[in-house]
C-alpha cells in the first residue's frame, strides 16, 4: 500500500492527495502521513510491531486459544474469529503475521515434554544404552563391536559390556548381569530408550515390554523407565557415554583377539573412564561411587534363569509352511505341528524342537551360523505312511502276494 501511494504521488508530479485517497479507497490523512515519510521512517514504522492493529481487539481470545492449543494455524484461528464476530477487515497475510507475533511473544507451552528424572540421589538410577562401532581391527580383520554402556546417574561410574554379534534379549540380559556384578548391586531403576530389547511397542504412553526382559527386571528387582520415542536428551549421561566409549575407548585401537579387547576395555574403565575427573560432577567417578553411592545400591542376586539360558526351552509358533524362527533363521518342523506352538532349545551346536505337551523331540537341526537362512528337513514335508502303502501295493501287483509281503517286510 505504501509503495502504491508513493508511486501515485511521484514526489508531487503525480496525483494529488485527494485523488490518491479516492483511487485507493483510503483516508486522505493516511495518504498524507505516508507521503511525508522518507524510506527510513517507513522501514522503522513497519518494523514497529507494537503499533495498534485491528486484530488487537481479538488479542485476548487468540492468546487463550494458543495457550490451549499451541499448534493451531493462523487459518483456523481466522475461522474461529469469523464464527465469533463475522467477517474480518484484515487480509489473511495480516492474520498470519499477527498470529506469528503472538506465538513469539506469548508462552504457549512446549510442544515436547521432557520429564525430569532423579539424577543426583545415590543408588536411584542407572542409564543404559547400546551402541556399536564398525571397522575395529581384531586379529587383523575389521569387525563390528557391539556394546552396552551403563552409567550410574549420581557418581557417573561406568561399565561397558561387549558383544561380537548383534544383541538379542539373552545377550542384553547377560550384559546387565555383568554390569550389576561390576557395580556390586543394583539401582532402583534403569532408564532406556525404546529399543525392541526393552519396549516392543508404545501407544499413548502405554508400553508393551519385552516379556523376557521384563521377567528379568522383575526378578532382579529394578524398575524399567522407558523414555519417550526420539527423546535421547532424557538420558543424556549415557548418550555422552556411548560417544566416549567409541572415540576414546575403541577408536584407533588394534586388538589381537576378542579376549584382548575385553581386557583392554576393563583396563580402560579402571584407568581412564572411572579414574578421570568428571567434567560435570568435578569428582572422580570411582571415588565418588565408593564414598557416596555403593552403600545405597540394593543387593543383587543373579536370577536362576541366567544359569540355564542355553538349555531352557522357549516357545515358538510354526507358520503355515511349517517353519519356526530362531535367531534370524528359519527351521522346519513336521507338518503335523504346522501353525502350532513348539518348544525350542539349543544343545551345543544343535537346535532341538519339542512337543510342548509331551516334551518329546520332534526335530533336531544343526544351528546355522549365518543369518536369513532357511534350514529344512525334507522328510518333514512328506507323508511317509501313504507313500509306504502305495509302494506295497505296487510291489504286490508285480509278484505273488505272499512273496510281495515277505519282500516288503525285509525292506522295512
């Protein structure tokens, strides 16, 4: 509008003030005000958001709406204003600018909720996070090292559990056992992100926990605190710890064997990670732990289930093709157990599949070390009883009956 006024006036060589007001349908005083302003004054005037606006009459209503619903758009707010008082004498662009200004000036609430968690009380909390580092040289070969970092929130004492294959629930539980033995006790709660090792799903903050890990936590005696999805700041201590392990503990090192790496990590924990002056607490984690936190940890007794993880049968359901899933591979069962629940357990290098009712073994497979493979016993897909009957009938048609019966008996 201002540019139109300036262009029509043309520094006195164009239309008169009265003609401009008629042309643009605005008051003569408004035309006179802008004609008398130079560019600097116009810029300052436009930048002054405190000047009166037509929407100021609706300011309280807009603020009330934004406090209740911070994500309301300017378009929807404009509709609500129209429902209250009819047509608005402002452009949609003016409404957008006005609402944007309100959102900047008025505290309309955070779009994301960060829950405070106890962090300075000894014995209360341990933050846990898995990580991995690729390209670690072990025995002259590049390997991927998987690990889980445990950090006590009060003293910042750290433990790092190592694994040389992708973590499953059994390995995750085993590393917890190592950490609690290292700490000499357990805290009241452990904090996790929403890894499938802990939380299978979330809906409206209702969590479906991994049943096997939940059983371990309940037996061991600690609470599971799962952060909201995509909210790593809620466990920032261990997030920083994962980076620290990668950059200081593993990166740039070479190891002769897996055992050599384990020894290196234990030495690094005792001489570096837990022996340095922590940047936040200003204290040495090991000393801080011994003085203030150890006595507040609960006693830890390893659940009996940890002693027979390898031989305890687990339940799997066979699919319609007679296959069950086990550690990223598929194994066949006889078709009589198609779409039925069966027991599964490892015994050495073998995978034994049993009937849950009788406990009898119905299939034994050699464990496959690869991933994504299907291991089948072709006998599981044949009806041998009917095949035998058919063969006996075919033999009886060729030779006398008594001779055929005797021959089939010998063959059997």
